[in-house]
C-alpha cells in the first residue's frame, strides 16, 4: 500500500522536476539569445559567401543611392522641371523664355544662387509652391516677389557692367492699322553709352548705371510704374532731389530703392509681346500677308478679345478671321499665325498677357523712361527738372517712313513725326497700349 503511494509521489516529483528543468532551459535560451554576439568565422566557406554578398549589395546600394540623388538633383535643376513638370503655373514664364536672348540659360542660373545654402533655400520655398499648386490656390497672374535675387547678382554673372557699348544703329519696323497695312519704320542711333569712365565716356542710357553716380527713387506701386521722387548723387557726393507736385511726404518714411538693371529691363528673359508688336514682327517676317486688307487691325482685334480659356480663344480667333477672309487660301495661314501668336503671348487661365507684365525698356507701350523723364520732376526751388521729350538725349532719328524716305539719312537727326496724327509732344503710352490703337 505505502509502496504504491511512494511510487506515485516519486512519479509526481519526477514530472514536476522535468517541468522546472524545461522552464529553466527556456529561460537560459532566452538569455543566451539576448546576449548572443554575431560571430563571423572566415575559415567557414558559408560565412565568406555571406560576407561577400553583403559587401557587394552594400556597394551596389550606395552606388544606386548616389546616382539617384545626382539625377534627382540634375532634374530638379532643369528647365523642363521648372517650366513643365511641377511648376504648372509657370507656363507663361516658360513659354516667353523660349523667345528671348537667354533662352539657352537654365532657369536656376538666374533664380537660384550659387552654393548648397541657396539650393536648400530654394527647394524649401519650392515645397510651399508645391503646396499651393496642389491646392490650386496660387495667384493669377504670378508676380516676382521682393525676395528675388538682387540684379547685381543675377545680371552681372553674364553681363560686364564696365563694358562701353556706345551708339547702336537700330531700325524698328511697324505697320499701321489701316486697309493697306502701311509700313512705317524708324531708323535711329541708340545711345546706350556706358557707365564706367575707365572704359569710355559716362553717358547715354547706361549713365543711370554709372559706378560714379547713384540714382535712387521712391515708387508708390508694387511694379514701380509710378515714381514721384528721385534722388541723384554725383561723383562728388552732391545730391539733388526731384519730386512731382503731388508728392508731399517725407522720403524717409518710404522705401527708397537704388536703381538697377531690372528697373528698365523689367522683362529681360520673359517678355510677353504686345499683340501690336507680335503682329508687326509676323508681317515683317512674311508670316502674315501685308496685302490682305486690314490684316493687322483684324488680327490684333481678334487676339485682344476677352477670353476665359485658350481653347475658347483659338476657336473664336479662327471663326473671326475666317468670317473676314472667306477664301481659305488667304484665311488658313493667317489663322495659323494668329493662333501661334496667341499661344505664345496669351495665357487666360493664368490671367497673364502683355498688360500684366510691363516692359520698361523704351517708352512706346509703357511709360518706361517717362516714369521719371516726364518734365514733372523738379527740385524744391524749381530750377532743375528731369528733362522730358528730349529725344536726342538717348537716340537720334536718322530716317523714318518707308521706301525712299528711309534712304534720306539726316546726320543731325529728324524730329519724330506721326504718319497718321499731328501729335508731337506727349507720352507714347497714352495711345500706344500694345493693343488696338485708341
């Protein structure tokens, strides 16, 4: 009886001991696994093979990472990326840039400064632009901000400011908006001059950028189209202030800007052509037949109607011109050129055309020079005035008109005349708006 009890007790203790032993083994295994150290034994073929595969994979991964990073960097710096991929709102600037002198210059050459810091800052700002692009809440039209790189940094990377350019011979070909599309050309000597006395006389248009003179101004609008106050500091340090009669404020209470390249060359790489200018170029190049009655007037009128989208505009332009010229032989090439002009210079979805981005080189379609040279900027004592309507200060008209008139050169210069009006002393932009004539 007792022997059976001792047998069962021994069996139970044996089973309990086996359980405790098993639990202890599992606990020890966990501790060993936790503290196990990777051991590579190169004497073992398997370890050598694993190590070789790991090294090959690591090198390949690093190579692909470096290559991918480099290619990504190069692509995000490309014109294709800036103009067409991520920056859809930049279509007007991208299209306009294809027809300007810096067309072969990458966007980043002007819009991104040198070095990693400038790249990082630009890409960080690009995240904000991407955010607004995804939400489609960006401005229409888009204007450059005050955060742009200074003109001295951008322009002087390619242009040498000390260069003396002197006088250039230029002929500007225009056509009237009459039935005969009457040609009217102006041939003149353009006095660009220079701004560095060590390379030539300081004078001409580039006098404004002279290193010995400093021109400052106050603009009362964001695009510097209205300038009521100007200050000039000459080589001797003497300052002269000019102001219009309606500027009564204290200049120190305003933001005073120093004149630089972009104050005149306001669209150096993204010029959106006015329709009058674009049609003049097309006629001169033979892409629009000057023998078609009222060709210029009708094309300009068709281009400048209010459209809400590009497809709507192209269809309306074709309909309008086909109604004016029923002969398909005449209408088809005219419509093709008019549509090409519209695609290159009108962007209704972005509310962008020549009117939204003034080009202040010259003074024909925008006030340009006449923002200051209007005869209304005077010193406080009234003794000095910024000259106005003194055409020969910057250019000398050698000939004007058409045919035989262009052969009658006058070394002393002609007074400018209008072939279709009697006006002689006024701001050109009062009538020449770039669109249909007033």
